[in-house]
C-alpha cells in the first residue's frame, strides 16, 4: 500500500513531467498523447490511454492532460483502476534545467482511484510480474516535487477490503500551498469518508524539510466530521503514505455517531453521549497504536492503556486489541433501547458469531461500577476474543447481589444467534441480598453461600441466554444460621404447639443440586444440616412465573424425642407462598433415601458429592 500516494502523484504529475523535458524544444501545441500512452503502457505492463496531452514551452512550461485511464488488473471489480478528467500544470523551466522540479501550479479535476486485491491476492497497485520472493521494503519516499499551488476537485479514492467492503474517500476540494520551498505548507480538504462529511486542515513542514529524509516531517492535522474533531500533532518519517507517525492524538465528540458511521455502523448508530480521548499515537507500517490515553465517556473517566489496529496482510483480517478501564459503565444508557421520556431501557447485546470476522478482536475492559440490564455490579472485569467461528469470554468477574462472581464462556455459530457454554462460580453470596434480587420473601436462613454453575444453550442475545439456557448448579454453605422454629416446623415438633422457638441454630452444611431449563427447574437433593436437626426436600420452581412447590421434612435420626417428622409443603408465589402439612409419599421417601440428584455435568456432580450434606439420609417415616 506504500505506493498508493506515489501513483496519485505519478498519474496527475509525473507522466506530464517526464514528457516535458523532451518537449521543451518541440513545437508548441503538439498533442503527444499517443506517444506517452505507448511508453506508459510498455512500462507498466497494463494499458494506459490518454485522450490528449499538450505541452507549451516557455519560462513556465504549461502542460494540459485530459482523459487519462489506467486499466485494472485481471479479476478486478471494475475495468479501470484510475481515471483523470483533466489536469493542468505550470513547471518552472529554470529549476528544471538545474535538475529540480518546481511546480508553480497544479490543478486537477475528476480523479478517481480504485485500490483492491484480486482473488489471487495480487494488489492492483503492483505492476509487472509477481516476484518469486517478496521485495525488500522500500525506504520512505520523500522525493515529491515542490508544488507551490495544488488544487484538486471532484475526485474520489476507493479502497476495497478483502471482504468486499468499499471504503470511499470523496474529495470535493483539496488544496495545499506554500510561498516557496522553505515556507510551511498549509493544507485544506473538504469531502467525505463513507458518506460522512469531513473537513481536513492543518499546517505541515516545508518542502525543504520534506526532502530531508533524515529528519521526521512535522505535521499538525485537524479533521472535523459532524460533532467530532480529531487533532494530530507530531511528525512522520513517510508523510506521503501517512506512515512513521509519532505524536499526540486528541479526539473530542459530543456523540460517537460520525465515528461509527465512518466504520460502517450506520448513520445514527450509538448513543447520544459525549466522548473524548487523548494519548500517544504511532503508526509503523501496518500497526496503528494509541497508548496511555485518558479521557471521558459520558462524563466517566476513561483510561486506555492500549488501543491497537494491526492491518491484515495476504488475505488475513485486521486485528484490534484494546485494554480499557472506565470508572463507571452504564451499558443500558449506551446500548439500551430508547424508551422516550423514560430514557434508555435494559440493554440486550445480540449474539452473532461470524465465521470469518474482519477485524478480529481482543478486548480487555474493566470498570468500578457496572450497570447492565438488571445487573448492578462493582469491580467488573472481562476479556473478549473474537476469532473465526468462535467468541471466547475470559476472566470475567464482577461483584453483584452481595456475591463475587467469576466465569468464562465460549460462543459458537448457531442458526439462532449463538450456541453458548459458560462456567460460573459464585462465592460469598449474601443470602438476604440474593433473595431480594429474585423477589423472594424474607428467609429464615442467614449467611453466605457458594455456587458452581454450568450454563448452555442457543440464543439470539445475552438476555435470552439467561431466560432460555439449560442451567445446572450446586449451591452450598458452611457456616451461617437457620431459625430454630424452621427445624421444629419441618419436624413438626410437638413443642411448637405450645410455644414459639426463639433464636437460631448454626448450619453445619447446606446442599442444593439445581437443574433449570428455560426458567423452569427442580432442586434435588435440597438439604440443610443444623445443630438441632437435618431437613431434606425436593422442589420444583418457575423463575418466569416466580412460583415454587417445595416439600421438606426432617430426618428422624437427627431430631429429638418431641419431633413427629411430618413433612411440610411450601407452595405458591415467591413472595407469598402457602405452608401446610404435606403428604410425603413412599416414592418421595425412597427418592430422598437414595440421594436422588438432579441431572448435573460430571464436574458439578463431583462437587455435590464432596459436600458433607450429600451423605445424609432421607426423611423418617
């Protein structure tokens, strides 16, 4: 790609300049198009036609060229690689005789350039036969002639990516100029990129500095698009190809619409939130980097240790790497649906796993405060990799609902979104906080629980996974307390007829093996061992309807003389269930006696079997 700018210059300027030296002594107004076309075609190995080429000698050599067309490579998406309607130049004769090229004026109109690769990966900006081995890298080109007055109108440059996307730069007007070779150059261009209006302006070093290849070329460039402004202040070792850049890059936007539109996301994609970022920017060949950047996103502090784009070569996709920390991240506000006066609703990220993603992604992000759908968390961190046919979530963790949660997930392509497999751990979860999150009434159990969870299924979005996935879990507790009256109620202690038991009793272990499919599930076994007895049960529940049906009973060998060990049934809505004596069938007793377990993956089954409560016996009588 390092020759793109050279060819723009070569088409507009170099061909007439080469012809000019030979034509100084020729008769004026002679049309030399046929001769120049033949020589260029032989040199390039590809047909180049010129409708008209006229040279008028004098103190300033006048060159006028019209109707230039360069054929594309075989297999290209269009017949022509380059076309030029008209170009006019005035070249200083005295400077030319001294061996230098001083262009006092160069105006061009109707210039179009298509840059692409054919199916065999050959680039159309490479000419001649393909070498057996890749050529050695060329040194940065710094040999641009001195041009004091340049103007281009009605022009367009299109870069066609390996996936077939067209990245279009439209130049309605572009100009630069300088008083002389030692004076700074001023630049201004108006046009669009991917249909987004853009204005580029700035100050550059002089042509004398440009010709000194040993010195980095100073550049100050400012681009504005809609409500977005980007400023680069630094140097470049290969300014003609916008390469070898080193300096400070500043981005400020009242919303990200223009940035996302230029990236192909649509005219009004993204939220109406301001973003600004500034850091150390470099470009070396195919590698673009922004390091140690700081700024804000929607008023929240942002630190980006690394934002990197590595351009793919030889048919490989680009790769984006990001390492970002945001003080507070409200995903609902950024990505949630617009609910009008009520603001943004709950975000729901679609799940799409492309077979051939371009670019690839490796994004690591963290935040002190996270809001996503109904989740309110702190100290969140995750790393996401997007590879061909696979998305992987590594090292995800967050503190939410009074618990520390961590996990990983893999997503594969599926007809309906993605097929998901996730492994999650929950540690130090506060029971009271968790029951409020699920809309349960106050529980007579206090303490902190742990859970090991495996989830899988096919879904079109993140929220749909939580509703539709198959979820297996082992919930456990060591420590904590349970109200004494619960043990007495579950065992139907005769003393409960004459008094209300006071206080709590320690829990030595708790075990619940849970299987959920699309929100409906069961728990088996469900067992709590406390200081005054052990209770066991079986439960079914529906998270969508928020209902449950639970039968619990005491184990007769763990309760005292006054216990009748009659089971109790808890049935109804989460927030207001009914409680009554249950008919504990022989089949149910046998299921508890043989430690029936809900279907679990092998790793979760092992965890459940290690729990001290697993070896408890079924309810008596």
